[in-house]
C-alpha cells in the first residue's frame, strides 16, 4: 500500500477575495492577501492511501463517508495529470480528512481542506512545483481561498491574466518568521442563521453590485501595495487600518448585492465598536478586526495586547455556564480585569451572554506539512479509516457551515443544486 499524510493551515484574508472572473476556472475578480494561522489551533489533516485491491475512490470527512463532489474530482484529476508516473490515472484512492477543531465552531475549513488534499496528493504522487505556485493553481480550483493555505506567513493570490487561469496562483510575500509578534484572536460567534455560501454570495454580488466592480477596478490594487509594504515593515497601524477598511468594504458589497446579504450580526457589530473604542483609547490602531462570510471575528494584534483584548471580549460577552473555551499559543487567562483608563474609555454595551462561544489565539504559522506514517488516519494494512463517526440522523447529518465549503459542498450538493435551480 502507498500512503501519504499531510496537514494544512487555515488563512485569513486581509484584502478579500469576493467575486469570480471565471466560475469554471475559479479565478477571482481581484487579487487578495492573507495571513496564515498557526496549525496548533486550526488545521486540516489528510491521509491518502492507494492499494491494488481498492475498487473505487472514496472520501471520509470527520469520520463520515461523503460522495466525491465536482471540486474534489477536479483536484484529483488535475493532480493525476501532473503525476510523473502516468499509472496513477487508473489507481483508486482512499481519502480520509479531519479538522482539528469542532465542526460546530463554523470556522472556515475549505481553505485548509483543499490545500491539504493537494499537498497530500502531491506527496503521494511525487509531484514538485514546476514553477512557483503551480500547486496553488490546483488548490484554487477546489476553493479559491485554499490556494493561499499552501504557504505560511503572508501570501498573495495573484488574479492572473492568462485565459486558462494558469497564472492565477498564490505567492508567499513574507514567511512565518517575519513578524513574530503578530497574533490573531479568532472569536467564534454564536449564530443561529443559515448564511449564504461564499460561492452563491459571490455570484449574486457579481451580478448585481456596482460597488464590487468599482472595488475590483479602483480600490484593491492600491490597498494591496500598501498592506504588503506595511506587513514587510511590521507597521501595525497601517496594516490594521487597511485590514478593517477592506473587511468593511467587502461587507458593504454584500449590502450592495440585491437582494442584500448579511453575514455580520449584532455580536459582530459590537466587536467592531469595541475595537474602535479600544484603538481610540490607545491613540493608535492597536487591534484590527476582519470578518469573512459569517459573523465570526478575527482580531489581529501584537502579542503584548492579547490579554487586554481577550479580557475586553470576556467582559462584553460573558458565558452563562462554563468559562469560555479558549485554545491559545500564548498564556492567556479568563481575567476580565482591565486597566482603569481602558475600562473607563469604553462605553460598555449591555453584556451579550454567550455571544462569543470560543476563542482561538494564534500566531502566524507555516504552510502545509508532510507528516509521518504514524500520523496516518488510515489502518496501514487495510487502508480503511481508523476513526468513523457514529451514524447521525438525516436532519443532523450536515455538520457543515457556510464557510466550510470543503465539507458543506459535499454534504449539501443536492440542496444547493435545488436552490440554484429554484433561483433560475
Ligand atoms: C470571504 O474560497 O470559500 O473568505 O472559491 O467559492 O470556494 P470558493 O470561495 P471561498 O471564499 C472565501 C471568501 C472570503 C474571503 C477570502 O478568504 O479571501
């Protein structure tokens, strides 16, 4: 049996990808940049095995077998085409993938999931990049944001100009050691609503939002130049301001979409106000929020401010039962004590109990990793998954959130197809 195992990080865009130039190639309307988060908190892990006795290619996600959807099939086909040994074209695979964080968190794992699929196939097939970012052009076809998860540090996804999408690829701007003090506090916000998937949201925005067109043509390039320079210079105030402005503009394009899309909720807006008041008290931008296609906030800041911002969040969003779940690379406590000047400067909103469910405190991390045989998620003799989740009832069997395209697309293919058909 041949087997390979890899892990891949998630990434958070500070200049957002929103809108596709070509749906077929999954190329974007504009270039984007992101920070790769550390794999200690959030990552995907995938094992792929191949054995002559396998009769079909199968996929298990978080212990549940899933059908192979179009995007996964595309990634497998493209990777087989790059394999130096043509015999891979006819071999069947067992693909087993898991996330390191609870599915209930509703955190983006499409980026980590597809980056991990590409990295593991590359390892199994013995594929090397023939030009910088070649593998990222395949990851992009799984999920756009996935192309930025192959590398660590600060990564740019270049829109590209070629008609076949061959230069729409991700390039590392700075590695994970460049800005050691930079951290991200990921706030998992309680959310009962079912959000619009990124793919559908982007389609609607492209069809109806004039702001999206304006943004792609006149705003993004200048911001990319400035934020890359700020990242290289470790200039937090500039990096933070552009990050917040771009998140706000992305959500403005959602509001400009017709009918409008609302990803942020009351808790998200409270976090925005808290951060602006915090920055005003500090006299400069010290913390910066960004939101993707859901209400979860990611707050960038340098490590010396992490405890203060965590305390502020714990105070604004107290929990009713157990202390808030926190997973952190740095020593952080559940203290809600703040220096008097900070506490007094903030107009505290009425506390929203359980508004934030979990906090992950992450440093900037590295890209995909090749793991050892002992880390495999399959039995090394049979090639079957080591852990299977107990069968769930039909209604509860979709543990997949809107940002979790890697999983949700698989689980909800039929539902999405029905929705799209109904809209047409
Ligand atoms: C708001 O990469 O999930 O997170 O290419 O359709 O899979 P698809 O979309 P996806 O979109 C991510 C959008 C975003 C912004 C970003 O990560 O740049």
